[in-house]
């Protein structure tokens, strides 16, 4: 068994024009590249609080370690696997925490509005600079699935296969509503609102936003079975503080230590605006024009991206396959239980493609 060779770095894509008409000067994307350098290329797209480290290292495994790796479902003995930190992210790509070369200060709130389409166009430019003329497959879950969908629509002949996990062709009003809870909590946090917060200050709004998000990522059954109304402690008046209280509090605090709040806000707005058909006369028409083979996965109990919407989307594609995944994890199913759905990915990657691009 070969060890997956791994390289991390940044790609400078120059002055990048956004859909809005604004230009980000000297933009760059951070990336991770691993696997067979001569093999077909698979592009992985990360979710909201993810990063480019899909495979990661032995000391710090990536968010898809177990799905990706030597002899895994996405076998790095066979494939070259690339992941970018999205434009607007905070793990090395140009984003709100980056220095604006025109002012010498961090962008912060002045960072321009970036769409999912912008993210994908930036990745396309970066791949060109890296000397990658085409992809065997592009795949991602949640916000990553939105990117995969946009890849299929914007660059119909660049990738032979597209894998969409827990993502729909537009974000539902229900999803926008939960994002509004998160944005409202952040934007009305007095510390954040001041615009002069320091890294050591507590951003309670971001903590609340993370807590609200976690409640949508997993099914109630999972919370109930895991915590079982266990009480962690009581105060002097006898008010209980439950284990689930402790869990949510910990997760909220943990995110504020590793993720830039402005990036979080920027990416939420990008998700809210996402609709593959907004410039093509509707998502149904956009879906019908996709040329790649589409493999879409719906996860039981996903509140944000309902499986039935994903299945309906596939019915409008020319070369689409839908998989229904039974899970107690709900939306987070695309990050766990690889044994349930990874075999479908492995089999689809092995199949000879409908489109022939020549030798990789």
C-alpha cells in the first residue's frame, strides 16, 4: 500500500472580478493536494466551517479522512485529490481576515460579497494555474455540494462526474431562516457590532450561531439518545445545567477559537443567495443542461437539504443517479458512516465515463 503523497500551498490567481463587479486584488487560494500525481483528478469542496484539509495528516486527520486515502473509497493510490479553501474562507485563502493590499489593513467587514459561483470560478482559475486541464470528478457536501452543483452548471464539460452530498439546487426558505437566526445573533452582538473586537474577546453571537446550526445538522433522535436528559450540574437555586447544554456551549466556544467571524458571515450570505437557476430561467432548466454524470445523495432526516428535493432535482438531469441514505445523523450524514455510502462513490468512480476526454 502506498502512502498518499501530500502537498499544501497557495495558488495566486491575481486580481479576481466578482459577480458583483467588485475586484479582489491579488487573490489567492490555499490548497491540499494528495494521492497519485499521475492519476485522474478529483476535486473535493468543503462545507461551511471546513477547510482545504480533507485528507489532513496523521497528527491532524482531515474532515474526510476515512473516505479519502490509500485503499479508501476515494483511493489516493489511484486518484489525485485536490481541495481548496474557498474564496472568503479563513484557512489561507483570501477572505475577510486577509490583508487588503490597497489599505494595508485586514478587510474585515469591508470584504466584498462573494457568491458560490465566485468560489467555483476562482477554483477553476486555480486549477488552470496548477496545470490541471480537466477533472474526473468534483464532489462536496452542504456548501461543498452547492459548489459541486455550480461546477456542473458553469463548466459542463470540465468534469466527467459530479457528486452532490446533502445539497439542493437552491437553499430553501427554511435554511435561509436558520441562517437568519445565526446572522441576527452575530450582527447584534455588541462586541462584534463595535467593529473593534480583539481576538481574545468573546463573540457570544458566533457561539449562538454555531449552536443554532448544530441543531439543524443532526436529527432529534441523536440528541435524545446521546444525552438522555442527563444533568451535568445544578446552581445554588437548583436550576439544572444539562449535558446537552454543556455540549452546545463547548461547541460554540470551540468554533470562535478557530474560525473567523467575518468569514462565517460571508459564507452564510453566499449560501442564502445560492440558486443554480437564478440566471438560467429556473433550477429545473439549469439541471437539464448539466452534461456531467450526476450522483446525488440524500440523507434521512436532513432538515436543511431535504432528500425529496434532491431526488426531484435528479429527475431533471440527463445523466443522474439518486441514493437515499438511512442515517440517524441527518444532514451531518455526509461527514460520518462512510461505510453506508462510500461504496457507491467508489463504484461510480470506477465506472467508465460517458464522456471520453482521453488519457489523464
